C-alpha cells in the first residue's frame, strides 16, 4: 500500500491545497493530510481543531484521505505511519529553492522521497497567508477557498466591520 503525506499548516485550507491533495489521491493508495501542530508562524487564525474540521468537510468526497496532526520532524511522522512519499505543490520558481532544500534534507534524514506537483495555474498566486489578510480586510476570497471556509471567514471578520 503506497501512502503519501501532504503536509502543511492549512490555516485555512485553500482551493490550491485541495488541488494538490485531490491529485495526490489519484496516484497513491492513501494520502495523509498532515497538519503541523507547532507551526513556526506566530500569526495563526484558526485553531487546530477548526483546521481539521474545515479539511474534513473539504475532503469528504474522497475515501482514501486521512487527516492527522503532527509535531516535530515530518520524516519521523512519515516513518510512524508507513508513508513512503511526501507530496508538495510548486506554485512558482520562488517556491522551488526552499522546497528543494527541504526535500533534500528529508531525503538525507530517512531516504524519503518528495514528489512535486505543479500547482494548477489558476491557483499559482494563492496562499493561506494572503487569504487571511484579504479576508481580514473585507476582500472577497470566495473563489479561493471552499464555500464553508469562506462562510467561516466571513463570520470571523464580520464583527470587525
Ligand atoms: O503550510 P506550510 O506552513 O508551508 O507547511 C510547512 C511544513 C509544515 C510542511 C514544514 O514546515 C515542515 O515540514 N515542518 C515540519 C518540521 C520538519 O520536519 N522540519 C525539517 C524540514 S527539512
């Protein structure tokens, strides 16, 4: 059974993430969406439980997906869960340097391979941090996140307006 990890902060999940997860699920028997518990980013918006719920709802149509939390090294989590691959989306050349470095470090640590999928062009500008910022200031992100995520963002920032 070939298991892959799609790791990230998912704060919140975007259509760009879903594009990569759904495409990964076509190539692997099981995909574990690995939500980091201890992000280095201080600016988190959603709690871990909310992120998990939003992901769960977004991926309910796929039977070979699991959503798990992890902390510490991704390669250790991969070992514990028998995952043989990490899948990452590449949006632009600017992603490449850091992603390549992480892929090579992870490969060096345990031999795990990272597979890169090119982000679908309509999502190449998209990131959770920009979605958070735009939504916070009242911009329309309804074409960038699933409907239930947009609803939750509207609800969260309604009180600020
Ligand atoms: O959505 P993000 O925040 O860009 O995801 C980054 C993430 C979680 C994939 C990356 O920071 C990560 O793998 N962190 C786990 C810690 C780790 O293994 N660090 C060594 C990487 S070479």
